[in-house]
């Protein structure tokens, strides 16, 4: 486990986010990315979460709909790494994992691909 305050963690997430290919980001519509300390239940078990309706499940989606959310949880992520390099890698994996859920890729398939 490493220690990192919310501001430093946010900067690290921004840096990792900037490395996601622009072609992927261009396909995201009405999605916000957030960092929170922990999930609502207070556990350290969940690293990130996609809260929305996957593209594969949408019929009609318009501008009046609330945005989908991709949330990274700072404390759970910090609790499973030993250094900043490992944290960067885990943040990247978690971002890709949650973005994949937006595109409709299920949990089982992500694990098969090594993104679980």
C-alpha cells in the first residue's frame, strides 16, 4: 500500500487518462470520469465502476439523459499497490476495464482478455 493525497492521485489519473488513445475517447458520448475515495459501501474491494447503459443496450439516447459515469476509487487502488509505477499500471487497467463496460464488453470477457 502507498500513501497519496487526493490532489496527487487526481494528477496521476489525469496523466494516465491522457495516454488512452484519442480514437477510443472519441467514441465515448455523454460520459464523465470521476475519482472518489471509496465506493458508497465503504469497502476497499471495488477499484472502479461503470455506471450507465452500455452502447450495446441503448435504443435511443439523447442530450437530456444524465451522463454515464466512470468512477475510480482512490483508496482501494492505493491499497493494492506498492509503488507509483504499479499504481499507474493499475489505474490504466481500471480505466480500460470500465471504458470496455461502456462499449458492452462483459466482465467475463474482460477477464479472458487479461483486463479483469
